[in-house]
């Protein structure tokens, strides 16, 4: 009667090939493990600040800022940045040169270079008037699913002193990242090392991160409730200072009103909030912040205007 149901014989059924697994992602830098949570918290503000940004070309931009505060003398800063042509992501452009100089002549500068597609180098310099305070050199290698970084801080061959920091992160799954940090310091009569282990788990709407070592512990939890609401929780414990801090922060975006609101509450009885308001079509952003420490009975507020 033939194959009345129109089914193919077993020998002619198509075979499915083996399922290809997606490669593991790069875990990123060690310094960015807690970045999502930290971006939720408001930045400290005090006094009045005016910032004027000016884009001179597609590669060069400058910024002028004036800060007046009751806690210190008025200050002026000139910020300049140069970005090259090699763009790996919306936030990564190489080479990059950034410098900031204040009215006293003190300079903070850093240079970012992309030596190869996977190898990056960074140099950081900090001076106080005519005296060098900090010089730091970083080398970072980003593999397909791991990142290795080596940092040398204030190396002095004559004085036999150096600070060396080594980082390593490995993606075990698409969600889980494990790694560690080794800090080694040496100077005449003193030498020591601190080992810290780190882990990060990323879900669809939340990220949990933990650093544990002999120097203490640092844990953070970031949760994105929706497109407008984000919250973050941080816990920090320092064994040397015998100090423990717990903080809760939230980030609220109101796109129709062009407003962003950030707030925090911590275990030191400190409450703070910053409100940012954009003024389209003008390239102006207003920010108002207030912070109150109930334990020390201290209050300070700030107001800033950003143009450009």
C-alpha cells in the first residue's frame, strides 16, 4: 500500500549536527567588577561648581571648571582630552591622552595605548606643582575568556621601593567569573603581600560581586528593576581599620522630565541625594545635591552647572 502517511523511512531522516556552544565572553577589567553598583550611588557635592565643555574637533576637547566652597579656597581646573581613530567600543578609543591641571600647577595625566588587539598599556602621572607624587604603569592582556593585568606603582630602583598589583579574571560560564588580586609592596625595612579572591555572577536583571581577602571583604549587589529604576547594595569591611560599612543606593530616571535622581543611605547614619536636570534645547545640565551625617551632625550641599 506504500507509505500512506507520507512519512520518510528511518534511514532517510535528516541528522542534526552537534550544537555549537557560544564562546565565553571576556570578563573585563578587575577594577570594573563593582562598577554597575557604584554608578547607582550619587557623587559627593559641596559648594558651587561651573563646568564648560568645548569640543574642538572629532579628536580633541577641553573643559574649564571653577569650584567655590566654604571648606577651601576657590579652584580652577583645565581638562583636556585627545582621542585617536581606533575605536573598539563606544567607550574605548585608542590612543587616548587625558590631562587635568589646576590653578596651582598640579597635574593629573594618563595615557592609554593599544599595542595589539589584545594588549593594552596605561601610564598615570600625578604631580603637585613641580614635584612628582605618583607614577604608575599598567599592562593588560585580554584573551577570549580571561583578563590578566600587571601594575607597577611608584617604582624606585635607587630607593628599592615598589608597589606591584597583579589581577586575573576568568570566565567559567556565561554568567560566572572568578579571579583574584595580589598586592605586593616593598620599601626599606618593610615588605608584604595581600591576596584577594573575587567572584561575579551576572543574571539578566541583577549582578552580585564579592571580594574576600586578608585585608577585608567587599560585596555588592546591583538590580535593574526596569528602564527607570535601579538599586544597589554595598558592604565593605576593613580588617586593618576594624571598620564595617553598609550602603543602599538607588537611581531613578525620568526621561519625560529629563531628570535623574540618585540617593543613598548608609550604616554611618549618612543620607544623601543628587538631582540632575537637563535643559533642552540648551546644552545645559543643572545638579543639586545635599548630604547629611546624623552621627557627626554635619550637613553640606552643592550646586553645579554644566554647559556643553
